[in-house]
C-alpha cells in the first residue's frame, strides 16, 4: 500500500472517531436526562485545543516518534470513551465530564501529530489535500453510520468511537517512522508561547481579523453544541446523518474556493461566510414555529459556506500576512483564539442561553422518548429519514410542541444577532488593501 493510501486510512479513522460521538453528544445527553451537562461537555474541546500546542511543543515534538505518541494517546482516549456509558447510565454527570475531558486531552494533540506524520511521509506537499479529504469523508461516514443505526441519542456512539479509536491506535504503530521534529533542539519559549506571532496584532487590520475570528466563534458554538438537539425535536429521526449534509457541502465549497477567492478577495470572502452564519441561524429560528423542513435543511447545507469561506480563507490570509519565520506560530495562534478562546466562551454562553430560553426542552424530549416505539428500518428508509421529519401523533399539534418551538426560535435569534454584529464590525474596521503582503515585525533583542 502506498504512503498516500496508508495516510488516508489514518485520516479517515481519526475523524471517524471524532464524528461518531461529537456531533450528537448534545442529543444523547439530552435524551438521557443529562441536558444540563451539554455545554460543559462540549466545552472540553476548546480546553483541549488550548492545551494541545503546549503538549506538542514540550513533549511530543522533542522526545518520541510522532506515530508512537499518537498511537498511545488514541488507545488511552478510546479506553476512556469505552467506560463512559456506565457512568452516564448511573447519572454521574461529574465523572462523565472528566472522562470526556480526558478523551479530548488525548485526542486534540493527534490532530497536529497526524499532520506531522503526513507531511513527513509524502513526496510532495500538494498531495496533502488528497490525504486530508479522507478526514472529512470519515466524519461523514461516522454520521451516516450513527444515523442509519438509529444511535444519534444512544450511548452506543461512545462504544463506536472507542472501538475506532482503539483500531487507529494500533494502526498508528504500523505507520512509517516519524522521528520527533524538534529532537535535540533547545527549548524555544518564544515559539511555544507564540510571542512572535502575537506581535502581528500590532497591525490594525490583522488585529481586527483575529478579534472578529474570535468573536464569531461564540455564535458558532450554538451550532455545534445544540443543532442535534434541535433537529431531534423538529422530528428528524437521524440527526447525525442529517448533519453530515453540512460536511458534504463543505467538500463542494472547498473546491470552489479558488474560483471565488480570485473574484471576491479576502474581505468579501470572509463577509460572505459571516453572512451565511446569520442566514443559517435565522432559518433555524423562523423555521422552528411551523417546523419548516426546507428551511432547516437549507440551514444545515449552509455549513459549507460558513466554514470554508470563513475558516479556510482565514487560514490563507494568515499564511499570507505572517513572515516565513513565524507562519507556524501564526496558524497556531489563530487556532488558539478561535477553536480555543472563542469556542470556550461560546459554549458557556450557548449553554446558559439554552438553559434559560428553552426550559421546555427536557419535557418535550421525554415526551418524544415515551411516544416513539423502537423500530428496525431498512437502509433505504434510513437514507430517506435524513431529509424528512416524523413526529409521534401523541406530540403532533400539542401545546407542548408549539411552546417549545417558540422557545427554540428565541434561542437561535441571539446567535444570528451576534454574528450580524461581528459582520458589521469587520465590514467597517477591516481595511487591508494588500492582503498578500506579509506584515513586517521588528526584531527583538
């Protein structure tokens, strides 16, 4: 098997592991009387994203082969997921939180490790997209498996992810030897703490870009944290599968980025991405009262524009503005502020908003659970359920459903307003006339 094929398998299994449980974690906890833990559980991801660069810089990059570190972390992380359902069934929310946090602290460093392994063992960097796209395919495949098996709100998502994590952990030991990239080099605290990259913030336009990138991740947390809960109460039986439509559109728009980038430029690409977030949340909000299926599906499909036009363009802009010697730091800083700081506060805000604005959620979730009989459906029926809704007759047209849907409308209006506010700030304050010219930073003694 070629190196590209072996690395593609690695990417597929890595993102299958994450996609198997993360997408419908909220729906699973909510359906099992742990809705109060949703925000905290999702908040483990940004905590791990903040810690991961420190782990890589201090340990993984200096002392051990990358494939060995990745294998050990995945085996430990898989074990933590395997024991999690037992504590969840017992209603022990504290232990569940710590197990999820432990898993994410093991998993997040593997994102950087897998990139290191891939770039070290391919003959040409232009081959990397061919390898990386299998990660997105793995995420989609996980959602389809979870949805078609009817596990979106089941603890089986953790068993599935645990098995896949274990398989990948073992597989990592068969990957090409990838020595630690910084072995023998002195510890560079400036690089580790991103001090050189932080000096880029003296540039007004780059500062506005980083600020808006961080702020926009606050409403983004609403989508990742509570869309599966929302889709379940709209009547989608397979929210995990339905949400993969967003990743499918992501692949399509990824291919279209060069076309739009040449015509729109950085500022308008990012503004289109932000506008798509506003439209997505408005579709969720105004589609709620009447459970309008086309509006909900359109909102999910907009994920490709939301993610690619904003994040991918942002990575490209950061790469062009950072001098060669600090490009790695600059990309790490962008991830730190967006996936770390922004998402951390986003999950906190979204969790508090959910608790206060959708108080009928648990009552309706229990009603769905009590009125929905267990059933076995064919593959064709499961595929159809990605695009259609079906609510039990005992719930249809009830005051509880109407009241809860109005509460969901209010829930989604706030992130729409937040995204719109960030859009206006970026439109008014971002004035980089030459987005391809690197920022000059003064040398320090």
